[in-house]
C-alpha cells in the first residue's frame, strides 16, 4: 500500500473513531463495569485498527470490527484476573456466537446501545466530578475528541487535559461510581448536570472565550450531536428537547457569522440566506415537542423560544422584538441573572428605543458579576451610538476591547470605536 493510501486509511480510521468511539466505549463499560478500563480497552482496539487496516484493508463494517476487537481485549483482561473466571466463561460464550469481526448482524448488541450510551453520558457527567472534569471526560468519551483536540478547543495544554481526564476516571473509580444510568428517582437531580455540561460545550464553541477564532464550530457540532442523542434516549424529557432546540437555532447561523477571513458578522448584519434551514426546522420540531410535554416555562425553553423568533424572521427588520422582550421578562423571572438582564436590555432597546435599553444597562454597571464582562460596555456602546452620543460610545467600545479575551471580539470592538471617532 502506498504512502498516500496509508494516509487515506488513517483518515478513515479517524472518522470512524469519531463517530463510533462512544458506542464502543459504552458497550465495553457495560462489560468491565469501569469507565477507565473500558476506554483503555477501546484504545487498544483503535491501536489494532491502526496496525491492521493499512495492511489488510478497511473491513466491511468498521464499527463492528472495533466492537468485536474491543470485546476480545476485554476478555483478555478479565482472564488475567483469577476471581473473574465465571465472567470469562459467559463473555467467551457470547463472543463465540459473534466470532467474525466483520459480522454486521449483532442485533443483541444493537438493542443495548441506547441504554449503554445513556449510561456513558451520565457517568461522564457525574456530580462527583468538577465541572471542568465533566466537560473533558464528556468530550473524550462521548464526543470522541482526542486529548489534543480538547486541549486545543479550550486553549489548554495536552498534559493539563490528560491529567484532568485521569483524575476524573480515578474519582469515579475511587468513589465506586457504577456504570449505570440514573434511576427514575435520581433522574431529576442528575439530568441538569448533563444538560449544563452540553450547554457549556456549545457556548464555548459558539462564543470562544479566548484565542484567535471568534467561534469553534466543531465544539458546537459535538454538543449538538450529544443533544440529539439525548432526545432519542429520553423522549419524554422536555428540557432535553428545549436545549437541543436552542442549539439547533444557534448552530443554524454558523455559516453566516464570519466573513471569509474570519471577521465577526453581528446578528443583524448576517446574510440569512446562509442560515441552515434544516437546522431551524429541527429546532422548531424540538420546540413543538417541548410544548407537547408542557415544559415551555424553563430557562432552556424560553431561550429556545427567543432564538426561534430570530430564526422565523426572514430579515432583521422582520424580527418581533416586542415578543423577544416579553420572553426575556419571563426568563428574568424564571432564571434571574445579570446576563439575562443585559440581554433583556438589548431587546428593550430594539423594541422600545435605545433609551429604554440604556436605562436598564446603566442599572447593571455596578453589578459585581458584570464588572469585567466585555459585553456590558459593548451593549452600552451600541445603545449610545444609536442615541448619537458617539464619543461616549467609542469610549465604551474601547473598554470592551480591553476586557475581551477573544482576539476577534477585541478587533471588532476596536473597529467599532474607530468608526465613531471621525
């Protein structure tokens, strides 16, 4: 096989691993009962693929090959443990029935995938772990990102992310956290943790907190994939559909958010013909499911309803800002926060004039949580500019630039300041 052909195979392996790794890890975790061991066994299967596929060719069903190879590695590990001989016999008997690594008819395994994936998501997002550890472990085991990719996404070193993941696995092991989905009684307490992790991943992708790029679409897509998966696994949980609807609406704008050279394009200036109509349709469908389940008055649902107002507007001028301001008022009651109030100020400024928005923003200037938040002076600058107070607006945009951690966000604020200084 030529060097180019080998590279093609390796690229195919990377693609298969990104799609199938969570399925493989979750199935192996059911056999091992330990997430750390399951991931190690899955990695051994990946190494075997990297060694054999360039030589033997890509199998007809790459996912089944990885699954079978991983299960064989699991049996090898268990055989080395004397006190688990009975389990070896059960697993070996099961494997004998599916000895062909190219077998595509492992229906018993397929029947278990849904439950295994659900267990994997909830294990990776277990409350015993720190928020940072949950994010890293979820991206590693569920989204299939490499340690290097996670480090790059969050502008951290590979060693830091690797240590975080190792500590997370150790914490699960030391805490004897079983590989299991929460019971019906535990679900109300555990599900918010899972959703908050997915939301954090999406938000970091949608508005990068630092670095050269304004946003990181891969993180958005990974979070959205997790949301869609949970919709299939938990069809009666309204907040799952609400968060997924919100992400669908936001993700629909990704292609319109920057110029070709990566400079930001603000919402009102975006070419809406570039918005992904399929993603918007999915979002509207998920939002309808939220209504059917009676969950329209939650934070995720209200945010999704706000995003839907933008998605439905064919042009920026068609946006129903009065409806959006009303939704923000309800959101401020349901989930009060300074950020919600700042967003409500934007909506008020668009619905009832810039002075209405500025009055609320000025009440937020002394809120501790917003003291170093770059969007506060950015919003204030925009409102001042619309009132014709250009010198004050330019000063606010310069302050926003100083506070911004993201390079593109900083350049945008500097550009807006300069445009007002002539």
